[in-house]
C-alpha cells in the first residue's frame, strides 16, 4: 500500500467501505450529483436492531489497498455502486459486461454490489432485479437514497454472518493465518503445528473479529477482542499485528469517548455507544479463546475496564506507531496512525504532543511519491498543524506544498495552484491582504519571511499571466514593508513596480479572484508620508466678511452653556470640526500638506490632488518632485468649489510609480489636522487695483503684508499736495454692485493737520454695477501738512517780547531788538542742519469695501486695502516768531525767522507782502503787517459741554479755531523755483505748534 488516506480518522475503523464508480461514459457533473446523494446515506439504522452501520464512500480506490483488508477490515471494499448511462437496449449487454468487470476487481472482498442505470426505458428497464436500478433520467430518480439504504442493509447481513462465522469457527487448531501482502513470502515453509504459530493465528483472528464487531456496531465486544488479541500477539512478538490490535483498541475507545467524531466532517454522527446493561443482550456467543470456542465474552472482562482512558489512548497510539515503524512496508499504516492520533489530541487540546506525532509523520519514508502525492502530503500536514493551533508551522508546510506545485520536474507547473496555496499561508505569517491591518500599532510577524512570501506571490501571479495581480501584491509589499526594506531593496522593488505598471497601471479597484477572494486596494500613504493637513484661508483681499447686522442669523445655538469642563471628543470628531473661515464658490482654495520622502532617492509624485465631498469641487492636480529623505516639505494642493454648501476634505490622491492611490485621512491616524470641514459661500466679485504711483515693499505698521493688496510710496515736501489715481477693475465673474471707501492713518508719531487723504466717490459710483472686465478710476489727493515750527517755545518767545497776542503793549518795542538770545542755536552750525533736515514718514490705509452677486444676497462682502507710505521732507522752518508795534494801534508787525533746510532755492510769499527768496540752508527774517488778533471774540463752548468734555480736547479745539483765524489773515506760501511747484503752508500749523 503506497498511497495514504490522509483524511482517515479513528472513527473510520467502524465504517464499511463502499466504492462508487462510473461505468462507461458518464458526464462528470451528473456523476458527482448522484455521488453526493449516495454519500448522504452515511449511517443506516438496522431494522430489528439498535445498531447503526456507518458507511465510508470513495469514488477512487486503489485495488492494492484492498489487499490490506484482512489487516484492518475498514480498508476492505465490501460494496460497489456503479453508475452508468444507457441510451438503448443494444448498449445494455456491453454495459452489463463492464459492470461485471468492475466487480471482478474487488471480487475477493465484495459483499454486494448495485448498478444504477440512467436513460434506459422499455422491456429491460421493467425487469425486476435486485442488483440493478433503472431510471429514465438523472433528474427522475427520487428513490436513490432508499435504494442505497436497502443496499447497505444487505451489506450488514453479510457482515454479521461473517462475524458470526469467524466467532464460531469450529476448526479447532486449524485457524487460518491472516497476512498482509508483504508477509506471505515470509511464512512459506513455517511449522504450522508449533504453539508459537497457533498463538499468532489466534491473536490475529481475535484482532480480525474485533474489527468485524466494531463495524457491526458492537463496540464493547470489539474492545474485548482487541484486549485479548493484544495479550496473544504480545506473547509471540507479532509486532505489526500487535500495533494493529492496539490501534483498534484506541479507535474503539475514541468512538466511546468522542461520539461526535474527531475528524470534524462527522460531527453529525449519532452516538453509537453500547451501554453495559444491554450489551449482553446483543452479544453473540462463541467468541474465540486460546482453545477455540469460549463462553459469553461479557463474563470475561468488565465493560468499564475494557475502554482506554483519554491519556491511555495516546500512549497506546505511541506504542502502535513504534511497532509500525519497525516495518519498512508499513509506512502508510504508520503515517495514517499518526494522523488519527493528532486528530484525537486536537480534541483533547494537547497541541505539543500532537506536534510530536506530526513531526514523526514528516520523516516517515513512503518511497518514491509522485509530485501530486507530495503536494497532498504537505497540504494535509499544514491542515493538521492548523488544527492544533500551530499556525506558522501550518503556513510553512502549505508554502512547501505551493513550491511543490511548480517543481522543476513537473512538465506543466501549476502556477494557479501554487498561487492559491500561497494565499492560504498568509494568516500563518500574520499577513493579510488589507493594508489597513498594518496601519494600527506595531508590526506583527517576521518581516523578512513576509517579504519573501509577498515576492513569491508577485512572481506566481506574473507566471499566471496576471500583471494586475503582480502590481497589487508589489504595491502591498512596498506600502506595508517599507520600514524593513534596505535602500537597495527599495530601489529594486520600485524598479520592478514601474516595469509592471508600464504594462498594467495600478488603481484603486477591488480585484476579485476566481474563488471569490477580494483584494482591497493599496493606497500609497507612505509615498510620500503626510504628517499634517491644513486648510488655508483665502488671501486677506479675497476673504468674505459678513454684514454685522446679519451675523446673528448663523450663530450656533447647539448648547446654552458658554463652556463645559467635560469635553468628550475623538480624532474623528476633531477632523470633522467646522473651520471658522469660509471659502467662496468659484475661487481657488488651498490645502497645505506637510510631507516627506522616506525613499533614498528622488520621489516623483504625479497628479496629486484633493478628495472632497459635500459640494461639486474641481481639483487642480499638481506634480512634485521630493528630494531623497527630504524631511518635512510643504505642498499646497488647490481646487475650485463650483457650488455653495459645506465641503469636507476627505484626503488626497496621488500617482506614484504608475500606481494611482486614493489616500483617505480617516485611514491615517498619525496625520494632524485642525479640521477638514469648511463652508463654501455663494460667489462674490473680485476687484483688482492698480495705481499711478510706484509700488512699495514697505508695509505700514501694525498691518501685515498679507492684509494689503499692495502699497504705494511717494516722497513729498511738507505742505505739498500729490494726486493718486487708482484704477479699479472687476476681474471676477460677478458684477460689483456696491463700493465704499474709507481711510485710516496708521502711524501716530507725527501730528497731521487737515485732511491727509481726500477723494470724491460720486463719479466712480455712477458706473455701478461694474460688469466683469470693466474698470473705473478714482483720484485721491494726498496732502501732507506737519508742524513747520523749528522749536517748541516760539510762543514763549513771543510773550517775552512784551507784546500780548491781544494787541496790548506790556513793554518797550526797543526791548525786542536789543534783547540778546544766547540760548538759540545758530542754524548755520552742523547740528542745526541735522536737526532741520530730518525726514518724517506718514502711513495710511485706503480700505475698499465691495460686494455683488449671490454672495451679496447672503450678506457677504469683500475688502481690498491699499497702503499709502509718504516720506515727508522738510520745506521751511520758522525758527523764531516775534512782534513789533505798527504805526496804527489796530495793527502790528509779525516778525518770522524762516530757515530753508532744502538743497534748492526757495521763495516764500504772504498776503500783501513782498516775496522772500531763500537760498539753500539760508535763514532770513520776514515782517508781515497784520491786524491784531482778537481771540476773545471766538465762540466759547457752553458750561454743560465744557464739564463733560476732556480738557485736552477742549484745548485742541480752541487752538484749531485760533489757527483758522490766523490763517485767514496771513496766507503764507512757499515754492521751489527750480521745480515750479506751489505749496501752501497754513498758519494753523504755526498756531498749533506755537500752542
């Protein structure tokens, strides 16, 4: 016997073997359809008896195995069911002849046989025959199962008669010697009259009767016979048959202890345990003894003692296997005994001892096995290791079986079978085909072995002619094993991947294998690795603002509490958190990713874009090239929302090495994000601004550069006026329906007199609504009027001269002329020049507020800011002010010491006065005859207003009123002759400085 039955279990010892075979040409699908119906009759309750007969069916059985039927009766073919198709009566004789020929093959052991003939009708089919059943078709055969049950009962009758014949054999000492095939030549010429020979015959017959009792459903009797056989055979050192008797004893005990079966497949067995009380009633007298016939065996050995304990079963199995191991030709018997013992140990949950039996089975030499037999052997070893929980060992033998499928000696390697077996090894090596299983926690399993296995899957799928499968497995290897690949291995794997994807690009579709297994997609979340995702606000000039009166409409009323100390949240909620800014429909929106390249060479990422949901979104893909092991690198992905609503950024997509990946943020636990949900408001117009003045890189403080669309810069002399022409163009798709302009001075170091920036908005507003592509111009006047005084105590100087500003003399006029001024610095000195040539800066912001389109309906607008930076150069300085009486008591002379700090010749004029020409850095005195000022006639604030107003503010208002009065009488102007510019200096500035 050279071919083991790896599916055998201990309970198979109580079954009778029936072979089901086709006769002639029978369609395979129809044959197996009938075979399944026949095999469903696996146990039959015998009429007029409490016994069950168990049947084991095979559709292929080697006749040489049948020769071992005396050694173990469950190996003996006792029944034959043939299935045939017979279309006409002419074919019947030939069919009957073939059936007879089949019976001849197993004639030495056959108890009974049946022929199921399909398709034959007419006279022959109407004949009543016990050994043939005729059916018109494969569909019209309702009583197949009933026929099989009758057939099984006929087998039982023969089995029972043989059992009784063996048990009541009256031939005395002439008990035949039962042999296995390889023993027959060894017993030629032996002394058949020796005591040793007779004991051997008796022991073997006892064992044989035990087998028949076990098959006939007499468990307790079988136990008795096995025990007696063990004693007899041990005495004559008949080790092979002693092993068989011990194995029979183990099988009977297993059936007693585990009525549900040990093979898993027989879980539906009905318990067949004969209870001690009724075992005696069913016992057939005449069991053999050393002298031939004995009395009832129930009186010899107590039933309870006959059955082995679970521990003893394993010990007896070990002993039996050791006896089998003494015989080279009993390798199949030894191997099958190991398999049966492992199944029992699996039930007992004794995995370590089971592994010892399996280790022994690995080294049993069965001679020259075919490649198919080797594959079967390794596969069964794998299944048995899996049964006892040795998953990695199971995977090892499954992989050996897979490699055997494509051994060099096979003319047509079975790559599909190899691939299927390799897939089955994955769980044993802690591998799955789902990359999500590798994104949680630490890596499980031996990475080196896992990589080897994945490489073998890639190669097998390529040899199968399925490049798409190769790409998927290679992608999986690169994604999940990246941390364990050396630099050289990374290079080799990626080169292989690019070669495969050049023929079959990788995608995100699920690959379904022929057996129904689904391979999930493998997104490259590590090429590149993304560490953070941040949704960016729109540029300041494009950000939408809500009209203040409408803010309350959208305020959340989710909770009445301002703050809760218990904040329960998880990463998912944080990711779905709504961001506190808005995007605008139709405008380009940005998401910044911080990525890095873990590869030892430059990584090219093509077609990288955003994955979104919620609104219609047009992603604008980018291509990037990351340097080797780049460290964190910012990447900005852009897109345009085409509708309004709430948009969620779910992830990003890439194309790397020819593999397209959709990387979802929910599958990236290490990615930081401040929220991925943002509101998209309806579209708003876009305004572009250009100016007549040059742009400046200077940013007015405390504004940031982002807050301004641009900044203009200009250099003016103090008192000069400059016009700024601003062109406003609608570059968006919506009409501009409203436009407002405000200004704000942001530098507060210098005091500015009068309006720094002024404009007329009526003319531009008349062009609204401004269509897309249209433009309007706006003129803004820049007037710089700072303090013209050269020192702070000019008013004190004026009072010291003894002349009141109200016009009443308090000292002699000559005092002013003669009084020395030692404290005044001469302006011609270097320090004086530096003091008067200091350039001052003024900064302001023009703010344009505009709206239109659907966004305006929702209450949104945009703001555009223009920074204005003015460097103010000094023009003239008044270093000293004094007065002299005039000829009229109603008038006086105002004496002004004027200094020209510029590098140009300068002319100063006043009302009713001669022009004064000043050269560069020259100081001269100017006398102006004016009416005396009467400030007491100016309107005074009432007591109520004075009480509730800041005193400092009251003082400023008083000084302003006085300055206006002085200004109306003086009208002092300066001009630089070389520039032909005219500039106005108003006395209000002097008055302000004097005060």
